[in-house]
């Protein structure tokens, strides 16, 4: 995820390539892209939800 904490990795060309080689999306997520799932999981709509939500831009798909 692209945040101030990960900025030093994403600003370094070598590290950026290594970090972004995993997700199929080819980019880091913005915090706003994760927020919807977090809100959903905190809502009453998930009272019977079980399992795992993977929000990784397709990294585990390959």
C-alpha cells in the first residue's frame, strides 16, 4: 500500500520494482482502495461472514 511509511521503498527504483513485481495490478494500493472493505467488515452486513478477504491486487493469483 502506498503510504508515508512505504514511500522510501516506492521512491527507490530497485525496491519499487521488487515491491510491485508481485501484484498483477502492477502498482501499490491507495489507502482509499482498502477502506471500502474495512468498512464492510465493520458493518452489520457481515454478521454471518466467515473466511478470508484477500485484497492484494492479484498478488496471490499467480
